[in-house]
């Protein structure tokens, strides 16, 4: 988003987003970390990321003339891949403490594999989006 907005005449967008990030994340981190420790910090950063994503999306829609249909496929593929990753990661998180270190480390690759498989399987359904980017990268590497 930043390079596109800079390219169309908004060079200060990164500074504005950094200022917004500070004013959103600082109070959230102070409050959530105080009452919920490390889990609160992770929730604060999640909320911060959502706020920044909404603001960046608004700027993109407004200044670049994007429509939701233009990015719907990319969002759907990414969300589906993230959901596949969550489904693989949740049992690993809940039951991983009982495993030996080498087995646990080997299983850490499963969420990444689930994400890539999710992009490929869901992306095959569509002609554009992250699947095309992944295929282009693979074709470039394999040449």
C-alpha cells in the first residue's frame, strides 16, 4: 500500500501511519499488558494491526480508486490459507508441550506447509491473487 500511495503523490503516508501506530499501540499495550500480561500484548498488537489495515485500506480505496471486487480474491485466498494454518497450529499449540524438542521443531513446519497448501488449493479456484504470485515465483526459481 505504501509504495502505491507514494507513487500517486502521498509521500508522507508512511510517517502518518507510524504516528497513528504509536498513538494506537502505546495505550493498548500499556493497558492490555498490565491486565493480561503477554496475552494482552498480543491482543493489543492484533487490534493495532486491524486498525492500521482498516486505515490503509481506506486510503487505498479513496486515493487509488480501488473497489472491493478488485481485492476480494486476494483477501479470500489469504484468509483461507490463514484459516488452514490456524487449524494445523491450534493442536500443536495445545498439545506441543508434551513432545520432545526435535519432534516439536519438526512439527513447526506444518503451519507453514498448511499456509502454502492453502494458497495453492484455494488459489487454483481463482485466476488472480496470491496464487499467481506464488506460481510466478516458483516458475522463476525453477528456470
